């Protein structure tokens, strides 16, 4: 499990038995989010068909899935990209519908960028704490640009000031991601 604080999270260990609700968004909204993620990140190698499924989860489910040993460590998570399950989880309190809400959309754009990063570079985005930081920085900067263009004052990248990464945990997580990647792509 990645030991990153606030809204930094990539997850590897998930409960397969956890029944999750697929986030039902219209195709136009899905395309909009994907195109914005590409535009603001500069990551254009993937097409929309590679976008992972999106799941709406409660705060309790998020803690149980992402931080099973210490669910309260995930209290500040809004959304997360799961590379092993190849999915994006977002809190059910967010309004991701045709009722356009840039603040809420920005968190999905951030996680779609992680999916794009993973599509382009695979588990190398988890190689060490420096790579994890750079991966997060790219996603947060893109999220901020999107929010600014939509007239929102919130700047998600402020969370980078609180970035913490344990090198030992990062090495374990990288190895887990790499092993899964190699097994899947043989």
C-alpha cells in the first residue's frame, strides 16, 4: 500500500470481494474528462478506449479498499487510480454528472492523468519517491490549470507541500506493480 498522505494515492492491494457501484456517466462527459486530461497533461499516446472503469465509493469503502490496515489514513482521499485493478475510484459525494461541476470533475481528471501516465510508462511511475513525486506533480499541475480555466480558485497542487513518501514502502509497491505488469504483459 502506498504510504502517501492527503490525496496522494495509488493502490495495489484491493478487496476483490468488495462490490462497487460503476459510475454511470454519459459518453459525452466521459469524453470531455478524457480530452481535458490529455490536454492539460500533454499525454496523448492513449485513446479513450483505454480509460479505466470509474467506480463511485463511500468514504468507508475508500478507506477499506485503499488503506485496509488504517482506513482513517484515507480520510482526505477524493479519488484514486488503482493500477492493479485498472480502475478509478471516486467518492460518491462528488457530482460527476451532466450537472457540470469543475471542482468535482477536476479530481477525475487528475486520476485519468494517472491512468494516462501508467499507459505511457507502466510501473515506472512508481519506481521511487522522486518518480512518484513527479507523477503527482504533473497530475496536480494539470488539475490546477483545468480549475483555473474554469474560473475556480481552489489549487489542488498545494497538497504537494505535504508530500511524504517512504522509500522502503515505495520500493515494495514498485516491485508489486512491476510484477503484475510483467505477468499481465507477457
